[in-house]
C-alpha cells in the first residue's frame, strides 16, 4: 500500500506542476486516483497469476510499471487529456505517456488519439496480468494481459472512440535506466 500512497503523491505533484487550472489539476488527480483503486483492486488476481513470484524477482516491479505507470498514468491520462485545448494539459499528458511507452507502442497510441475530439470520457482501465516472462538478461519482459478500456465522446449522444472488453494482449516491455530509478516501458502491444 505504500507504493500506492507514493503514486498518489506523485500524481498530486505532477498535477500541480502541469501549469493547468485547479479544476483541471483536480480532474487529473481524481481520475488517476480512481484508476489506481481499479488497478490495486486487481492485485489479488495478479498475485495468483505471477506478478509476485520468487522465481521472477522483477515481476512485481514490471507489473506495477505496466498497470500503474504505463497504462493508468500514461495511456489513460493521454486518452482523457491528450487532445485538450489547454496546451499545458495536453503536453503533460503526452509526457506521462512517454514515461511509460516507447517505439511502436508510443507511436500507435499517439496516432490513435490524434483524430479524437477535445473532450472525451473514459473509465479507468481494468487490467489483469495473467503471465509474465522476463528475459535472462533482465532487460526485456513479455506480459500476457486481459484488458477492458472504453473511451467515448461526451454529450447527450456519446460515440465510442475506443473500446475493448476482456481482450487478451501480449505486451513487450523493455528496461530503462535513469538517474533516479530503473523503470520499464511498453515497446509493443499485440
């Protein structure tokens, strides 16, 4: 639970630094907090499926980076705010996406969102990680996930922009080192 508290503190700090209005910052914090609750409610299921596995010491870190940092803070925030008319908010959302994605996965999500309207509605994702394999050099990992996402336009007659319901994915992640800490980024999603 201390990781969850640290993550919430990070979200609050980033929302304050984004230069956006208080209302927009509150939306970012509230949305990300809901997503963290959704992700952490899956922890029991993830534990049963290998995210905390003594045979794969990095598994918990990689699972957390995918479900928490890459998917919730990065992808979900970009879905909600990546096309904002406020350049600071949109830029901050893209920066969060870039913190969790690289290469083809990053390019695909940016292209996906590029034609979306400015005001969208999105529920936090529901992600279950069913399997994780880390390469011997501990520089890459493959995750098998089951994911539910839904993004719609707002208004009286919402249009679905993107939806998946319990869709299986194979996610390729790569390790990145920085001066602050090591992290994992999504390189490909199939």
